[in-house]
């Protein structure tokens, strides 16, 4: 095995943040983008972190600990994304951004320029997907869809309502290949 010194690692992998309601297709889009993109992307997703939690971690009985646990969850995910990017890895970050999560993102990514991508899906399709999945609380998407994008800035928007994940990934990849400059993050920071 050949060891690589820290100072020999590449820097500055791109970060693509996918924000949308539960069942909007973020994970499917991320996996499809990994398949079609000529460069490699790591996929950091909220669900993988939530799967680490013990049963009842965010239960109503523990509601007084929610703020601390939400902050810890967001900061842990952000640290992972930033570490990968700082070591030259491209990252797709798949998240459901609450107002608190936006606040932590704006604080944690100050030294980075992530692309902020809006993942939208019509409510009827969200509800259909939620029912067919069977692994989501009924009404979760409905509770998120009203405020998930309210007052947010994005570099690009994808509507997954009637397009396949591969079609959406092709659209996003085409946009990324135009070498856009991330601008939405700076606008969000200026508004904070």
C-alpha cells in the first residue's frame, strides 16, 4: 500500500446540495447523477445518518433535546461533506432543509461554494410516492412542502413530478457541464 500524505491530497471538490421534501426524489436523482456524470460524486444523504439513530431518538418524550440533536445531526453531515470536498472529492448532499438546517448550512459552509439545487415535486405525486414507499409517516411530505423552499435562493431547480430520475439527472448534469458559478449560497448568506 502506498500512503498519501495529507498535503498531497487534491482540494476543492464540488458540492451539490439537493433540497426537497421527503419523497421528492432527491436520493433517486443523486444515484442517477452518480451513474451518468463523467466525474465521480460521493452521495451523502440525510437518511443514512437518520438510520444510525436508536429507536425513539427524536420521540415526543425527548422533545426538549430536539434542538441539540438537530444541530448535532446537521453539523455531523456538514463536517462529512466538507471533509470530502476539502480532500478533492465531489459530493452530492441530499437533505430536507428545515429553517434550522438552513441556518447551520449557512454557518458551516462559509469557506465553500456549494450549488443549491431545488428539488420540487407536485403534492399529489409526493403523497402517491409516500403511500407507495410505506417507510414514511403519512403526511410527512405534506408537512414539509409548504415551507421547504419558502424564502430560499437556488442555483438550479428540478421538477421530479413527471420525469424519471435519469431524465432529471441528465437535465442537472447538462446544467453542471455549462460550468455555472454558484451564486445562491452567497445570496442566502447576505439575507441571513
